[in-house]
């Protein structure tokens, strides 16, 4: 069988694969703890459900404009004013099937084969694959000082004549790092001066801890949005716990949105009207769920930090936001894939190998589950890899005996 060069070059989504593995094992009655998950457990906001249910009841479920229904665009405009202090027009907005599709369509609108897209490592697993889907070249940048905080000089060094875009994701998946105001100001200035697109993936921007705030890229834009190459990405998946609704959006200059819309119109004709209506309901509705999720995550992260500090040898960086901790397990195993599969096999804990995010030796642990998931999950990991642990561990009725180490 023959496949295209692009088809062959793209890897499967490891995070989605892990969700599938967890579901299969659970269906078999296995006591799986899923610390790999990238979605909140809370319910979708009632305003979203009621809005969608009311449309469904009407029976009028039709095609929509490819760039989104007016009601959702208006909600996104209000959101952009509220959170970014910038009044945009409907022509500056496109709604897509998740932030993922907005990023994908943006990349397809701007990239030619051989163009390069730069992003700091560790990075969200999909960036390299999405760039490759466009026949372009992903260029991850590892901060030279070994931290999770990129500096402009790290990025400048890899930018050349083929650099078409930079992707910045803060708060960051997988590290939970929130990049500083200075860095965002620098990167906006740099991309503006060099005429490079800047994709700001702000999907976690309201899930921040310790009273911190995410930097607003528009604050540092010198020219008008019409001339700007900033593409601001957001969505309902994370902040409203609406991952399955698949609605995200981009805000950018009108010409680019027009090109993105043309592409999207031939790909999917736009997202489902039911889900767009639900997303508008969430954005326009009561916002207390976002704050409640944020405080839950802050508390869960604190508990996970306490648990992790009980390990000897781990290097732990405290996240400022998101629902991930990215932990250096290299003293136990430098091969993160091997370690993740070992933990799954021996103690039924799912983690995501750091190599998928461009940094081996690390595991990404999610704080989306319950406090019990976190404490028992970390306890099982500790038991499995710490040579000083007792020989036996009980998981419910099941007794595990260590036959390794
Ligand atoms: C950094 C980042 N950007 C974008 C997305 C995609 O979100 P959506 O569910 O809206 O497609 C994710 C989802 O995991 C993410 O972590």
C-alpha cells in the first residue's frame, strides 16, 4: 500500500492514544489511574447545555457560515474586549473545530513547503505534526539555560530566511510555565519588526495560579491589528471543560481570516451549529465555573507538588498554571517512553512520556483528576520506581508484589 509523503511523516497523537488505552483497560475492570489526561473533569456549563438543547429542540439544525455563526462571533468579540482590551470586528474572527483546527487552518493559510515554524521546547505534541502536515519544517528551540522559560535570544538564534511563524503557548502545555510580560513584549516586537507571524496559543490563559496573569500580546502591538501578523488562539475546551464540544477560534487580521475561512469551508464547512451555539452560551453565560475550575486545579497542583517532593532525586518545577506538572524522572530512567509503559504495565498509572513534548527523561502528570487519583497515582509510581519501597502494594483487594529492582 502506498501513502503520501505527508501521510507517512505524521505520527499518531500519543495523548489521544493514551485516552483510548485507559478506556480499554477500565472497560476490562483494571484499576487504572489516568495521570495523562488533558481535560478537566467538571461538567460543561449549564448555559452551554441549555443553549444547545434549545437549538436541538427547534429542529432547525443547518449549515452555518464557514467561519462561524454571528452569535458565536459576537461572543468571541466580547471575550476579546473583556480579556484582551481589544475591540475587533466579526471579520477578524473565525470559529473552528477546536483550537486545534484554528491553528491548523492558520498554518495552512501561511505556510509553503520548506517554510520553518519556530516554537520553544517543551512544546504541545501537535505543533510539529501540524507543521509537517503543511509540508513545512518544525524548529523546536530548547532554552539554552535549561529552564522552561525561553528567552528572545534563544529564538533569535534559530530564526532565518525561511522562518514564517513562531508559536508561543503560555501558560504552557506541558510545563505549566507562564512566560513573563517582558518575554511576550520582546517576542511581539521581534516578530513585528521581522514580519514573522506570531501564533499565540492562549488556550490555558485563564487557568493560572498564585494571583499571576497571562501576558496580553495585543498590549505590546505597536501597529494596528489590520497590519499585524499576530494570530490569537483560544477556545472553550479547557476553561469551560468543553473538550468534546470541539470549538476554538482565532482572532487575526481580516485578510488572513478570509483565507483561513476559504480553507475551512472546503475542509469541514465550519463546526456544527449545535456546538457553536453551546460555545456562545458558555462564553456569554455565568463565568463562576472557570474560577471554580481554576481554584480546584491550583489546589490539586499543590497536592501533587507535596507528593512529588516526597521523592528523592526528582527535579520538580512548580507550574504557574494549566493542569500539568512536567517532572524530571531521569534519575530513575532517561527513556521516558520506557518509563511510562513500565508504569502502565506494573501499576496501571498512565503518564505521558516527555519525549513527545521534545524532552526525554520527563513525564507529564495531569492534575485534572481527583485528589485521590493524584495521591494514589503518585504513591503507585513511587512504589514502582523507588528501590526503598516495601515489596508489596495493595490496590484495593489486589496485592502487587515487586518482581523488579
Ligand atoms: C497547547 C494546546 N493548544 C491547543 C489545544 C487544542 O485544544 P482544542 O481542544 O480546543 O482543540 C490543546 C489541547 O490539548 C493544547 O494543549
